[in-house]
C-alpha cells in the first residue's frame, strides 16, 4: 500500500510503498477514512533535528485519524470489522495512573509506551496510508451512530486539543466572561465552536488572515481582530477595561504570547497550545496578577468521547478541504502557505 512517510528530520514527506500491517494479539488495524493534516506535522518536517525528541523518522505521518475496523488481533472483543472508529492518538503505557484515567497524554511510564511521548504519526506509523496499526484496542473509539470517519478525523486532535484546554478553563468562563482565540486555523476554528457550545463566554478571535477571521465569524465569534499593536487595547475596550478571562494561544510565538498576556484579565488563564517556539518573559510586574499560564498537550480519551458527542449533536463541525493521498504533499504546501481555511483531511 502507499503511505506518506517522513523519512528524515528537516525533509519533506514522500509517498512510498510499504507492507500492509497485521494485528498482533490485542491490536486493531483500521482502514483509514480520513487523516487530518496538522500544523504540528509542518513543525516535524522543518523544526526538529536528531536527538530533540525521544523518537525519530522514518514513520508514516497522520496523527488525527478515523476509519473503519479492518482486522482485529487475537483476543480483541467489543469491536467488529467494518465498525467506524476514531483513533485516540496519544499512546501511553496503558497501566500507570494517568493512562488508567484515560490521560495517555501525560503517561508516567513512558518507557513502557509503544513510543515515548508519541503515537501513530508521531514516531510510529500514522494514518496517511490505507491501513493503520493501532497497538491497543482501547485506542479505537467507536463513532456515534451515523458519523462519517472523514468528518470525524479532525475531531481527534484539532477539536480534542482545544476542547481539553477549554474544559479545564470552564470555571473561569461564566456568563459575562470573555475568551480569546489566537490563530483560527484547524484548531482555532474548532476552539471558537467549543467555547460557544460549552460556555456562555463572549468569544474574540484573532488571526492575520481575513479568510480565517471570516471563518471565525461564521462559527460564532462575537468579535474578530487582526493581531496588531491595537489588538490588546481593542480586547480591553471590549471587556470594559478588564481583559479576557481566558486566552487560548493556538500560535505560540513571541508576539502572540505578548498579546495574550497584554489582553488577559487579573486571575485569568493564558493557555499555550501552539508550538510557535515563542517565550513569555515572566517577572512581578510583567503579567496581570494571578494570571495562570500553562501549556496543554492534546486531550484525554474521556474528553474525545465528549467531543464526539458534541459533533453527533451538531454542536461541533470541522470545516474541511479533502485531498486524496497522492495530493497530501499539496495539502501541506497549502497549509504552510496559509491557503487553507479550517482543516485539510487526507482520504487514503
Ligand atoms: P493552522 O496552520 O491550521 O492554523 C494556524 C492559524 O494561526 C492560521 O489561521 C494562521 O493564519 C494563524 N496565525 C499565524 N500567525 C499568527 C499570528 N501572529 N497571530 C494570529 N494568528 C496567526 O495550524 P493548526 O493545525 O491549527 O495548529 C496550530 C498550532 O497548534 C501549531 O503550532 C500546532 O503545531 C499546534 N498544535 C498543538 C497541539 C497541542 O497538543 N498543544 C496539538 C495540535 C496542534
Ligand atoms: Zn496535531
Ligand atoms: Zn502510562
């Protein structure tokens, strides 16, 4: 079968022939319906070098996947061939306290994980191929009735990641509050929807691109802004001078972090989701009092089930552009050039 593989750091992925995977006991092979093209893949292609991560190429890209059960390894029960499933992407050891809670993202026994701190498309073979090996049946999460795997794929990362970030900030988002989403791409356009569906906060979206701001408006943003020198002041004006209770930075550069800190309210939350590599200087007078700053990584399995439920009820919908596997390199080119709105989904 054909697969889009990253063969080395600092290189573009290539389409090559690979052997079809077979499931060992306890494993599942999924026939991929959709594999989302995440901006993190661009970071993988361009920003990392040997030794920086605990895993390395070669591997098949695609860490945002859904499809149909193709083959079950010995001993797997509760799933049947042909069944539509989402693939929960972060793969931990399965037995530490975090993994037992469904929080494989923060596995505390990485040495026993299939790959330390990664998963399919992140060190191991991912979904940009016809078939994908899922190393444990618990990662194959049945889709709600009637949900198409192509639409479901982006939910497993582009929605799950901001859902986790919003969910942990729920107590700070009562009626009367404001949340800011910086970067309205794959993750950000779903962050706007998640805020609208699960909180009563007003939502401000910030992006450099007019098409992204138009998408944010379509998805329910109350105010859209370009990130300029005025942006922080505009956010303060909009919030009666107080600032936003929660800022989700889906870019993560020096300038977006500075904007986040300048527009957050005292006692607020600044969550760094984007891997833009920026830093935020911290000192006593540099930040609003009691601003909590955190990075978040992906989301938990129970949260994925909640995300799927939101989508099944029509409260969450990824805006997608579809590409066949042969055009996956073109999808990444357009993602890098800022020519996509929403998420590109590859359909092997
Ligand atoms: P994307 O390319 O689809 O979207 C990024 C958006 O940010 C684009 O709309 C772009 O126009 C906008 N943007 C760029 N620079 C900006 C600036 N200075 N100010 C405002 N907007 C700006 O990317 P994506 O797939 O949504 O991923 C977003 C980031 O999140 C990436 O860095 C990715 O690696 C990271 N990510 C993190 C996690 C995690 O678990 N923390 C998970 C997935 C992705
Ligand atoms: Zn991702
Ligand atoms: Zn674990």
